[in-house]
C-alpha cells in the first residue's frame, strides 16, 4: 500500500514536472510571438505616420492649387466674349443715361400756366432756354457729364445774342460745349453739329495769331476743348484749351413751355 501511495505521488510529481516544462516552452513561444507582434506594430505605426504625412502634404498642395486653377480660369474667358460683355454694358449704360436725361428734361420743363418757374432753381432763363453757371471747376469731360446729370448739356452758342448773354454772366473762363476730340481741326458741339462759320467767336490777336491754335507744349494731344476766354484774360471770345484743365462751365437746357 505504501508503495502504491509513493508511486502515485511520484507519478503526480512527474506529471507536474512535465506540465511545468511544457508550460515553460509554451511561455517562451508566446513571448517570442509577442515580440514579433510588437515589432510588426512598430513597423505599421511608422508606415501610418509616413502615410498620414503624405496625405497632409497632398491636401496642402491641393488647397493652393485649387484657387490658382480657379484664378487662371477667370482669365481663360475669350477676349471676344469680354469685348461683347463690355459692348452690352455700354449699351445698357447709354440707354439708362438717355432715360435719365429725358426724365430730368421733363422735370426741368415746368408748365408756366400753372404758376411754376420756367427754369429750375439756380438756372437763369433767356430766349426760351435755361442756363446754369457753375460755381466750381471741373475738366471738360466732367463738365459735360455734370450738365447731362442736371438735365441739360454744355452750352451750344447759336447766335451773337446768345454769346452776349452768356459772356455777360461770366467773369472768368468757362467751358462751353465745343471740341475737336474726334478729328483735329473739325470743331463740333456736344450735339455733333459743326460750328457755323457765320456764328463763331474765336479770339483774334493783334499779332495776327488767332484761336484755335492747338498749342501742344507739355500736352502732346494738343488743345481739343473750347472755353470762353483765357484764365485771367477776356471772356468775350472763344479759345481752345487742354481738356484736362479745370474750369467753371455753362450748362444749357430747354425752358418750360
């Protein structure tokens, strides 16, 4: 019986030893596997870092490239289309300006029978027309446009009586509606009508030199716009001047009927 008990214990010890040895081998294998898994995880992490860096770099490049492509696309519009758009806008502007002029003219033509004035405030009536003498200075183009905004145009002088009336109301040089901007030497009014040779009042000097003389000193384009007199000089006659100069100006509009 004792032998059997000892044999049983020895068998248990032997089995335990074998189990221990097997456990150690298994543990070593698991440790080795864990080491490889750790190495693989490190390699995978490094790859993910580089991949993420590449994605970020690509995103930055695209963020800069997209506005540039959009910017370039704006200039890819054919020049002919741009010209057509400019022509359309100009036509619309001209139509609106014409409507504006007509509206202001109607507002400026008060009915005298109702007791209203023949001319708007600050305008002077003479010979069935209204005249506005500015108190401030503009260049010729600005003066022309300002008269249009007021419902009229730069003054067009058609007679000696009108010339005398206008000059009697000015003491310094003023712009009038006369120019040769389109063709040098061909003077026309703002209504495109040429100057009547029998009704022109260009300055004639004692030395024989007369206006217009198209003086070009400092201005290669010459003198293409007309005004009453010279700065600091007489105002009874016309003289040509650089259109960029700032002068007072005279506007004209029909009086109410």
